[in-house]
C-alpha cells in the first residue's frame, strides 16, 4: 500500500510538474493583481482536480465501453508520456497549442482554460491517473490512496502558483528548465516501464 502511495505521488508530481507551471502561469496572469492571481490559481487547481477525479472514477468504465484493455491503454499512455518527457528534457514542453495560447491571452477568466485544462490536467496527467487507478484495483483502499496522493500533488501546484513570483525570482528561467529536465528524465523512465509492463502482459495474454 505504501508503495502504491509513493508511486502515485511521484508519478503525478513528475507528470504535472508544479515548478514547470510557474512560467506559464506568470505569462498568462502576471499582469493581474495579487488577489486575482490567487483566485485564478485556486479555481484552476479545483477544476483540474475535478477532471482528474472524473477520469479516475469513470476511466475503467470508458475503457470497457470501448473494449480497450488496461494493458493496451498502459502502452498507449506510456508512449504519450515518453513523447512529453522528451520535450521536457529539451525544454520544448508546451501544454497548449499556439491557437489556444492566443485565445487565452484575450480571455477574462483563464482558470478553466487553459490553466486547468490542458496545462494542469493535460493528456499525460489524465493517462497517468487512469493507469494508476487500474493498478490500485489490487489494494483494498487503492482508489482512495490514488485520489489522496493526486490531491497532495494538486496542493503543491496551488502552492507553486500562489508563490509563482517568488519561485521565478529564486530559480529564474534556467532553474525552472533544470528542474523540468530532471523530471523529464524520470518521466521517460516511467514511460518506458509503462510500455514494458503493458507489452509483457499483452504478450502473455496471447
């Protein structure tokens, strides 16, 4: 059970990358006053949490309706995470398209889009939480543990957004890139493990 908790926490921490959110948050909300930035951060984290919980609870049902096995989803999710990891390592990690970024700059409320989706609760986070919930089925309180650890990471995200100006001053862009690159290497290893586990199980089934 402890292993599941640690694995879930580290996986979601690496995928969501709270420190890496800081430059994007400042780019989108840096000109707002402090109270407005805090409101945006709170609403973005709560919305992202709701989306992740929805995928955690309904993910298995959705895969069942589409007749997709968890192992097939684990391989697909691993490939997606590996692509994200490579972009993180080379500091090319973008969580929104240019069109989405341009639209966001003109929006009054950026908390739901693009902050909550797709910046915090992006494809990698959604795939990860569904895979982790599938693995948690072997534990009595596995689902509760996955949700609790995901909530802990989201609390760190909220703290990072609240302290974004301080973090940016201390680390600078170079420091943020270093943290993101280290997390990218860890994410790449995690992605390879997902693909290996899924492929091995698929081959055994056959």
